[in-house]
C-alpha cells in the first residue's frame, strides 16, 4: 500500500509493534478470548489514526470482525490473520525503496469474482491470477533444460501472431475499428468476419505464440475444452470478449472457465474480462495493450505483458466497468526481438 505521509507510516509501525506473539497453546478459559478481542480492537484503533485510506479501511474491517471471531476455532484463525497483517505492515513501513516486480494472486471461489487488481495498492503493479499454489510452483520450475519450445522461457515471437476478428459477423463497428490495424501487420495471420473452420483454431493456438480474439465471449464455442487441453502447446491468449475470464462453480467444485482451460492447456498468460464490457472500450484497451508492449522503449526498465495492462487501463472512459474487468491469468510473458533476445519482460522468473 502507498504510504501517504509520515503519520501513516508511524501509525502503522506502532500498530505492528503492538501485536502480541501468537502462542501455540489453546486458551483454557474465555478470559483469553476477551483479551484477544480487546487486542484486536486496540490494533484497529491505532490503525484508525493513520492518514492512509487503506489503513482506515483495514481498521474498520478489523474492529467489525473482532466480536464475531472471538470463539474457537475462529479465534485461532483470527489471531493468525491479525499477526500476519501486522507483520506485513511492519515490513512495508521499513521498505521505503523496495521495487516490486510482480504480484501473484491465488484467489478462492468466494473472492475470485472481484477486481482486486484495481485496488489503489495494486492498480499500478504487474499482477496476475493463478488457480492454485500447485500450478504456480509447477510453472516456476526451471525451464532451461526443456528441449521443446517454451513461450514462458523463450518469449513471444512478434511475427507469430494469429487473430480472430468478429467471427459471428455481427460486430461491424469492432471490425471497422480493428481490421485496418491488423491488416498493417504483414507477418500476422488471422480470420475476419467468419467463424473458424474445424480444427483451424486448435492449429492456430499450437503453431503461434499469441492469439488475439475479438468476438463474443471467449471463443470456446469454436474449440471444445477436450480439444483445448490436448494441444501440444498453447499460445498466449488475449480474449477481448464479454465475460471471457469469468469463472463459474458447479456445486462444490472449484470455479472454472475459459481462462483456466487455457492455462491448463499450457498457455502461460491469458488476458480476459471478468464481466460484460462495451465493444468500443475493450477494442481500444486491447489495441493499446499490444502497441505499448510492442513499442516498449528498450532504454527503460523492462516490463511484462501484465505490467503494461495497468497503463492500458488508464485511458478507459469507463475505468470501473471496462478497465477493472480486464485481468491477467498466469505468469508474466516475455517479448522476443528480431535478434532472438528477450525484451519487455519482468525479471521475475
């Protein structure tokens, strides 16, 4: 979180230092519950003195949660959360010159529908979502010994781009806005104004490094989940359709959707939308996203595709509708130059 003045930093540091250490033993009576309740209330009061809006919001949440979480087993979980938050504030208050390179969000079924990336503390950071810690650890394993081409390791080749524009034939304004730009890219190939033929989209995903989709939804009506997950490799996907990144749960199962299917098929990064968006806004955002990544100044600090997304969001006329809806799943991807070098990449892997 951004610190706004010395008052915020001092108040946060004081609140962090005031937290008692967690004991491994369970309390024997209700007096400890009351003491811990008072402790949480006290931390909330000290955070309330901070100048930062984020600190005041956390203080209100902490003060409201304390009475309802005073009984076991919720009490133990509450103490762990309070201690974790306090230690995080303590570290942040002393990390004045720390440069954040990338943030990975591992969200559960209840929280994945919210646009956390648009919070003030995350809105300017490179940020992606992953379905689980197991997926994250598997993707972070060294890729240097892999014999097959690997986009996460080797980067995106700017000449290996495939686009699908207005496959249903009813987005005439989208086609009019984007087709001239797409036609100016001599090395790109794609489909305009017609649905993909059988196997055409599967072949494009396995033989290209980047897929740009401009149509309704996520485009999975042209490629079944079974076909997608059996691809030998899968390109980075920019799915600029309504609710292309929305995840839905069936019963007690984990939420799933097109973005997760692309990740499980091997796509290292998927840009998609959490809810329905307007065509003009999302078309402009997608174009800015690609152009800013492609035209990144080599003399500036390196950045990844997810790091460019916050800048592409800034020019949205509807920042809370279209800008906040657009998120990244997966990990940062690199851009390969004509000489085979990697550029536009966060050194996070």
